[in-house]
């Protein structure tokens, strides 16, 4: 196995796009082709308007695109030419059949493995970049072993730890890069790629199974911290303790640490819930029901936190939000991304619509089409048809506007659901004048907490404290 000259990455999504752009940026002598079956997505990667918003991504893509970074739908050709192939396709929660609602849907992974087996010649290193249940490499190897062309393969696991919103910084200076494998030579080939910019002590190599399992475990531990502090936020609201003060106090304990202790309306994103449910399912599969129950509770607590937020809104607004206009500030699952997958905002909006509220939604990076599609999907509930009643509910009661102030115009309340920095800079005196009184602010991220909005006349409520 010689040094890697050509890379192919299958899947031009939130992970494939940024990670491959970074490799192309750091390794000018490697040709990186990112392929996808979604022609529209590839066209967007080749346009001025990239399909994903991520600070710093534009410059890196535009710096290398057309040189050693190529976005194309020519999947077969890219696989055939490459000496290393990353699989970075989506692995969503299964919606049907055995394990529905919990197990990972590995259909797209298997299709990639079959495609690689079909078109490869010579020797290839196949790298699992997607987040996968432990032992998936077993299946990938079995499929590759059936290649009729005589091609040979090494399989590596190289899970991605970037966080959306900070993807470029995370890729530039990762806490660690994890590479699991069986062949020393194959592992070394991938180590040599990352070693172009990542310090040697941050390149961690393990066996295949530890690497696969570490990614699920990392997400489970991170989400657990959020659910743990959120569980305490409910207790704080009942006792005049302040969850931000509690988080500060425990975070200064070096054994606990300060990160990921921010209480909120609940975690979202495409990974946490999916990966924990996947872990729960794996534990059940391996006959470990107590372990499954333990991790399931992290998701249960998160659902409770989202429901609790809406209950508190309704209770505070005199037990009815029917026909009241509510401004929704932020729809992305966190700031600095346009990703809305599993965003808490989807569930909060759904529950408010079921209470017959009228919503005026503003997010700096999320399109109207995306918001409507997410709301339709949540009312559709899996594979069912969207009912005429639900469609009407959305059509008649949801508007998407292009700035925060317009959303708040004549509203009874503002609900802050994403922690975008710009919200703190709004002209609250002006907004107050134009809102119905009492003017409520429900801050699902505690981003406006320091502004003391109650001093200028708002009824301000955040997560995990009472004033
Ligand atoms: P995504 O949905 O944004 O992108 C996946 C892409 O793969 C799509 O564009 C899809 O069209 C393409 N695709 C699917 N099947 C294909 C096939 N057979 N051939 C060619 N292209 C195909 O998903 P995202 O967010 O990039 O996630 C990918 C994987 O990375 C998942 O396993 C996820 O759990 C993992 N991950 C995601 C992170 C995130 O922050 N989004 C972070 C770390 C890991």
C-alpha cells in the first residue's frame, strides 16, 4: 500500500462536504472527489450558494474546488480511480420493520459497499466515516469479499467528531482523530493523510470495533450531560435555584468540567437522538436490557424538556394560546448552521399549533421551504399521509418572515428556540411597543437572560430559573 493519491467520498452531506474540503485544503497532492446520487446537491456544491451553511466553509471550498476538490455525480468512475474510498452517507433511524424507531437504517451503507464491490479494480482502502452500529464493518467486509473483479480491500473505521456550526474549526484542530482497523499498512495510509495537519499525539488508532463503538458512546455521553442538566432545570424552576449558577458551580469541578452544561429547550440535531436510540437497540440485541433502559432515559428526558417548555408557555399565558400570535425566533437545531433535523423548534411549533396558536417564524439561515417541510413531516408522523386538517393548520397558522422584529409585530409572545447571536442585538424597546401586553418572552436558550428584559416591561422567562 503506497501513499494515498486519490480519494473518493460517497455522500456530499454535512460530513462528507466539510471533511473532504479540509483534506483537499491541507493535502494539495491528493485529488479528492466527493460524489452523491443527489444531483441537485452536487450542483449546489458547484455553485455560489453551497447547500450547507457553516462558518468558514465557503472560503475553503472555493479555494480548492476545480483544482484538487471535485464534486460530481460520476460515482462509478470516482470509485474506480480512487485508492481510498470514504463512505459518508446518511444512517437515519429505521422507520419500518424490525427495530423501527430505534435501529439504524443501514440500507445506504450496504448499497455503497455493493457499488464499491461491483466497480472496483486492484486494491482499495474503504473507510467508514458514517456513524455506524458496532460490528457493521463485518457486513461491509463480507459484501466486499464477494467482488467478482478480484479487487481486494481493507476496511477502516474513522468516525467523524465535528460539530455542526464549528465544523471547520473542529476539522482544523480536532481533539483527536480516531482510526480503527485490522491492517497496519491501511491504518498508516490514513494516518499519513491526517498527519499533514493534525499533530501525531492526536491521531489515535484502535481496533475496528472500539472505533465504531466510540462514536456512539461519545454522542451518548454528550447528550447525557444535556439531559442531566435539563433534568435539574426543572427542579431549579420549582425551588428558586438558578440552573446556570448550578452549572457554573459544578462545571468548575475539574472532574466534571464546564462544557456541555447549558440548559435549554432540549437537544436536537441529526445525531444525538438517532445514535442513542441505535445504542439502546444494540444493547437490547445483545441481551442487555438494563443498559438499554439506562440510555433510553437520556432521550425520554429530552422529550420531556421540549413538552415542558410548551406547557409552561401555555400556563403562563393564562392557559390559552388559541388565536394568539407567537413569534418563533430561530428554527435551526443550534446557531451557525442551517440544519433543522430533529430541531426542538419543530416539536415546540407542532405543540403550539395543536393549541391553535398562530406562528410567525424567523431564522437567519433556514428557508421557508425547509420550515414548512419539517412541520408537514412532524404532522405526517412517519410514513402516513399528511391529513387535510394538518395541512390547513400549517397553511393558515404559520408564516415565515425575514427578520426578528417583523415576527414579533403584534405578537403576544416571543419564543427563542435557537441561540443565534443576533437576537441579543434586537431593539427590544421598539419591539415591546409593538407587541400585545403583557408581552411575554420565553427564552428556550437563556440567550437574552443578561439583558434584564423585565426591567423594560417584558414578562421574561427562561429555562431553569424563576425571577
Ligand atoms: P447527509 O444526509 O447530510 O448526507 C448524506 C448524503 O449521502 C446525502 O447527500 C445522500 O444523497 C448521499 N447518499 C446516500 N446514499 C448514497 C449512495 N448510495 N450513493 C451516493 N450518495 C448517497 O448526512 P450527514 O449529516 O452528512 O451524515 C452522514 C453520516 O455522518 C451519518 O452516519 C451521520 O450519523 C454521521 N455524522 C454526522 C454528523 C453531523 O453533524 N451531521 C457528525 C458526525 C457524524
